[in-house]
C-alpha cells in the first residue's frame, strides 16, 4: 500500500491548522474513516486521549493528535 494518500491527508490537516481532532469535528472532505484507520497504523496520527461527552455513561470519543 502506498503511503502517498495518507501523507497528503495529513499534510492537508496540518495546512488547515488541525493538530488534534475528534472524527466528528473534521471537515466533510477530510472525514474519511478508512484514511484515519490507515493513518493510525502508519503512525501519522496517535491517540491523544479519550473524551467523555454527556452524562454518566455517555458517549466516549477518541481525540487524535497529528504527529
């Protein structure tokens, strides 16, 4: 698998000033779940923390950091 699309995706995140993000907060053109998964395994992004939203037992979301 070529790393070029992943690198272009990460470069676009950096160009837009996105350093940390939750998937739901990304712009529609960058909200690509398969790309996020590939970037995680290639080391382009890493898990920064887990965000707990809402009341007890609410939704848990991963906050990603661009490396």
